[in-house]
DNA sequence: AGATAATCGAGACGGTACGTCGGGTCTTACG
DNA sequence: CGTAAGACCCGACGTACCGTCTCGATTATCT
C-alpha cells in the first residue's frame, strides 16, 4: 500500500509487520473520535502503541496515512447479483452509501481529496488506491448486464469512467454536501434516472 | 454574508466596511497561492492590511471565512438559454467546471465540506450559502424546459435535489477526484447520459 | 541582562516583566533538581507558568538562559573589611566557595563555560555578566590593602586579572574538579600561599 | 581504561582491539569538529567504522567515553629539568596551557566536569583518570626542588593537592573562563606569584 | 569437524526534547 | 468603541538522538 519494499534490504532489524496494521487501525479509530482536523499523528502513534518515528518512517504525513487507512474501507464493496441491472446498481450504491455514513470515511475521504488538489503525488495515490481500484465494480456490473442482454456488448472504456464519476459523485454529493441520507427511496430514484434518463421517465 | 449585525450599536467607532472586502479578497488570494491547509489567518490578515483582531471579530475561524470567500465564486453562474434542454445543461455544466478549475475554489470547497462532516453549524452555513443558493439553476432550467415542452409539467421537489446532486456530484468527482478535465467532450457524454439514461443510448 | 530594548517599540502589548523573573527563578529551581543536562526548556517554561514561546522570545537557548540565571548568584558577593588583607581574602574566598557549593551554581556554571569554548557570543556574555562584573572584588580588596599599607601603591591592571584567575581558578578547581570542600582550613592554607608564596613559607 | 574485563570469558568471539582505539580517536576528532554538545554517539560510531552496539558494549555513555578520550591527552605532560624550580614550573605550565588550547580538550574537559557535579561515578572516574594521575607532576617537581635545596625537605601531602588546584585552576580559568591565552608573559608572572606571593613581590 | 557462544554491522524500535508555527485571546496606545 | 501591533498560552509539528532490540553473518574456543 505504501511504496515500500526498498529493493529488499538484507541487513538490520526488519520492520514490524504488526505496526502497520496497528497504525492503520488506530488512524481509523482516531478519525471516528476526532475527525480529520483534530487527528494528530502523535495521538495515532500513542493509540497504536508505537513511537512517532516509527509512523514517520512508513508514511510521509497525515495525508498519506489517511488515504491508506480509508482506502481499505472500500475494499469490502461487492456488486451483488440480484438478477437485473437496476437491482445490482441499487445494491452496490446502498453499500457505498453505508460506508460513507461511517464517520471514519466521511471526513477522512473529503479531506484528502481537498489536499490532493495541491499535491500531485497525493492525487496519484488516491487514484491508485481508491478510484481505479473500485472501478472494478462498474466493469463487473456491465459485464453481467451484457451477459443478461440488458446492455449492448460494446465497451467504450471512457463510459466506465463516466458512470463511475456519476454514481460515486452523486452518492458523495448527496451524503456529504447536501447532507441527506442516501436511503432506499433515494437510491431507487437515482437508479431510475441513471437507467432511463430525464427524458425517459417522468423526470 | 456573515451572520453578524450585533443589534446595531450606536456608540463607538463603526466597523470599517472596506475591511470585509479586503479580507475576503485576501483569503481567495491566499487560497490560490497556498491552498487550504497552508493558509493561515495571520497571513490573511497581513495581506488584507488588517490586524488579526479585526478578522476574528468578524469570522469565527478559518472554516467560516473560507466558506464566505468561496461562496461568492458560484454567484456568477447563470443558466444560458440555448434553445434546448441539452444545450442549456451543457452550458451550465461547463460554467461550473470552469469555476472548479480555479485553484481558489478547488481546495477551499472540498476542505470546508470535509470539515462540515463534523460541524453542524458549518454544514448549515455551506448549505445556505452554496447548495441551496445554486439550486435556482436547476429550477430555472426545468421551468424553461417545461415551457418548451421538453419535460412534463410536473414538479416533484425531490427531483430537483436529485438532479442537483447528480450534476454537481458528477462534475466535482470528475474534476477533483478522478482529476480529469470536464471538457466539452465529457460534458456532452454526461448530458446524453443524463437525458436518455444508460438503457436509452449506446451507453 | 538579555540584550533587549529593541529600539523602543511603541505599539503592541508590552512584554511581561514578571515573566523574566519567574523564568530565571524557575531555571535555578530546575538546576537544583535536575542539573544542567536534564534541564529542559519546556520544563522551565512550565515551572515558570509561561509558554515555551515566551521563553524563546527572550532567550536564544539553554546556554544564554543559564548564564543569566547563574550570574545573579554571584552578585551577592561582598569583600568584607576584617582589618587585614589576609582576613579579607579569606572572607571573600569562603563566600565564593559557599556559592559554588550550591547545586544551582555547580553544574550550571561549568556547563556554560564548556559551551562557551565553541561559542564566541556566549563567551562574551559570560565575561560580561560574570567575570568582569566580579573583578570589582579584587579591585576593592587591593585598594583597601594599599590604604592600609599592606601593598605598594602601584597598579598594574594585568595583576588584577592574574589574581582573579588564580583565586577563582583555585576555588573552582578545588570544589568542582578535585571535588573537595574549600573549607576554612584549606582557605587559610591557600591565602598563606597567595600572600607569601611557595618559597617564603614552609611550602 | 574502561572498567571492563568481564572475568575473562573463554568462549565466543573476542572483542576487536582495534575498535577501542578507533572509537577514542573518532571521539577526539568529533570533539574538534563539533564540540561536546553536538557530538553524538551515532556519529562517533560512524566515524570509527563501528556499529552503535559495539560502542555501547564498551562505554556506558557520552560522559564516560569523553573522559577516556580526553584523559589520554594529558599523559604526554612531562615536567622538564631546567635547573631551577621557577623554570621547571614555567615549563610544565606552558605544556599544560598548550594542551588546553587544543579544541578536543577545551570543551570536552569542562563538559565532563560539569556533568560530574551530579554523577558520583563520573567524578570518581575523572579523579582517577585525570586528576590523581597528573599529580605526579607536582610530586616530581617538589622532589627535584628539594634535591636542589630550593624547598625544605618537608612533605605535607595536602600541600601537593593545594598546589595542584592552584596551578591547574589558574591555567584553566585563564584559558577557558577569562578566555585569554596563557602565554609566556602570563606564565612568568604567575610563577613569580606562586613562588614569592603577593607580599614578597611588587604585587 | 561440529557445536556453542559472544562478537560484529545494520538498522528498526519506544522514548524524550527540540525549536518552530499557527490558533485564538488579551493588552497596550492611538483614532 | 474599533483598530494595528504584538505578546501571551496552548498544542501540534516533524526531526534528532538516545539507548535498546533484533536480525543475519562472523570468528573464536571447546568439545
């Protein structure tokens, strides 16, 4: 996750593998209790039972650490097989909304995105660890829908990006900016819009 | 803009009106140069030629100040009248994308949203100053499309919220998270998706 | 004591005069309890009820602070008038030894002298605040002895320096290096040596 | 030099003899370049081409290491035979002053003395390694002067201590505290004072 | 020859203090 | 009163060394 493995050292005491996990868990815990802006690396180190230096040896700063801590949250996402494209979308969107409802995701995610607007390395890390990694969901959903005959067997790669931006963007905006719950009612309306568009439905 | 006006005092030296504008301008300038996280209120005060005391008398902190400074940026948005709903949407989305391309909006907006996940007053301030204020664009667009007969004359108010989340969310996600430009090609594809849905078009 | 008075500011909150005294007292207290090497500026600030920044605004570091704190200790030295040069010397040497027996002087003094071997500004500060200031004792003692006719009325200024180095050096060496008490017996033997020399007496 | 020799083990890899010398040399080198307070054991180890572990296996810490490194410097002192007590004293004092003029002695010596005021074991080590070892010079000088008939053949042992404190103290104070060179002129004046006293000479 | 054991280099580890920076508050003199 | 200036307390920053530890690799002596 962190760009380590420095050409495989031979000598010296090896880095503690347990420390990595403890630090990431402590980071999420601190995010829940304190939120991004009040989270301090000293506190995270203490919670993890680790010295500050150990933390800094592995991560360059708060941003990098939180990206890694948050990215893991999204790995539990799975696109369900409910028999229809609409039902599949509704399922995954609800999962996504559930993660965004958790406090460790809410403030952490937006904050690192904010920071990434001025930090190219951070943006790349976010893209690699979170965005690109989750596009698998769109791909799998489309493949399945094509197998069912719900979508034509074409495959413009930019369409995947577009759909990902629309779905993820809508849920994030609903949840964090409008600050309204992305509940089942909303998800159904959103899925309908996504499938048939403004013109197709009653609007 | 700032919820002040302390019951209109009679005595004492009145507050400098120029200071407010100077501070907000200095804030945007500092956002461009430094970004959210490196912006300091002491620096803003210096740029504005104002004492820190003066700044704190008017705003409670960094978050409130930046919300006000950023909110003004979105007031220039106008939905154009290009003769069709599709063209109108494309126009306003491009305007929105242009604002989000400006550095003073990029990091400032996301950062205050991140903070708002743990600060109800701030969330309310964002909703009032930015979100609700710009929903006028969706309303106006729909009214115009209904007049043209492009949309049925129905008016579910939750649909406005949905569309706003989808449009704003997609552009923000494309621009800041995926970190790709919301250029004319992308806007056209997005508008088509919005109007006819995944199923209706080649998708 | 500290080279302040920066051209006499007009504006802004003035520096707290109480803070200076509190910090110097806290420094001596910490020297007694912890000694030079375990004394930390953060701890001194806490003891003085002052923020670390306040301390750093006034002193450049541990060395400068301790010089000022220790220098005050020697201001209480007075050369007594006991009727003869020998008795006067014995009196002042005993006073000096008593100060060097106090823990706040012991480790602090030697430590700053050690540091001063690599820091010209510090050496100058020590010379001004401590060495030159206490040479008054030698001058006064000589003047008095000349009035009594115990010493010829000549006045080679380098002799003052020589005597000061011999007296101060001997007491410091006896006390801190040999680590034996400079008690009355020793002081008497030393004074006899100083007055009549190795050859004159039994040696 | 270091109180080791752990009961003479039989088995296991023996300690490198070269390491000891390399470490002491590196210590003196670092003292010259950096001075006591900026000297770090990690740096000394690197200079000596040795791991930190190796260094700590032999010395308990910075103080002990520096005492050993500095003590060796004084072993080169020899009291010359110039035909008279005065000339002998002048000779050895000049040698002593020359050593104190070297940077590896200056800051190292004073610093460990400062530390020794709070560390009995260290004080004892200094006394053994440096102070008592060099008293041989006073003893030899006196013996020789007595043989010449310059001093009475008495031998109060406390007089040796007194003279050692006076001579060493004066040179150290002149050199390090007053920060003036102990040159030939000064040494001559000091020797005269030591031999005939304040009263005997012009003062 | 093989087992045993202390050494060596390297470098990660838990700590403590550093000196700096920014946040907000307060205290001046001036308008 | 408002204001500019700047000192104040506080808490976090990221770094540097401390002295300890855990590695794999040597290098001895003792079976």
